[in-house]
């Protein structure tokens, strides 16, 4: 059975597994948001950065990329994703229905924020997000790099995110 993974942030530009098919997809009931404090990859415990997560918002839908793992790599892909995405238990792994741009509906592995987790910070004003992102650095590099790469890759596949566009402009003015 095919393994689909829904990418909305760094999985767009750094999936870390062999992708056999990549299709624009929409996940209802969630919004892409800088609502997770990053204490490992893009910040530290003393100076957290921010990373994107899917925040449960019933009136929203997130458009991203549905990535199908290459046949025969499903087990290794899930193991890799769990090691990467569940490092601090701030994400919950779910299987949710994603509607692909070509009309197919697929069950995809999706990593959504656990709103009860201490790293959850939904509702931060954009200016506060920009100030954090402009200065944070973690084990995988500057928080700015994460923001710019994600925004660039969304644009490259024809997707727009007004909040990310605003954040890119504001963060560039700060650094």
C-alpha cells in the first residue's frame, strides 16, 4: 500500500526520503502556522526559535504537497520521519485524508501540533514571530533559513501563503 506524507514546511524542501510522486494537496481543518517553539532544530531551550506546524482550525484548510514514498521504502520512511518529527513529542502523528490537485483523495501521514505540549505557542502576533525568527539559531541552522526555504519552495510550486510572505519581508528588514 502506498505511503503518502503531507508536507507543509521543511518536508517541502528537505523530505529526507525517496519521493516517487509529489502532488499539491489540501488538508481540511488545519492551518500552517509558526505555532511551535523550536528547541532543537531552529532554536535552543534557552532561546527557542519557531517552526511551522499544523494548528487545528476547523474553518481552515492547508495546501501543501502530498509526497508518496518510493515503493519498498515505506517502513524506512516512517522510521526516519518518526525520528525527525517526534524528537520532542510536540507533534502528533496522524493519518488524515488529503485531497490531491488531480482529484484523488489519499490517506496521508501528517504531523500536527499537540496543543497541550509546552512548545505550542499558537496565536503569536506576526511581529513577535518575526522578532523570534530573525534571531534564533539551532542545531540545523538559523531560523531565518527555515523561513526563507519554506516560503521559496511554496512559491516554486505555485502556492502562496500571505503570512509567510509578510514574515519574509519583515525578517529581512530585521537582519
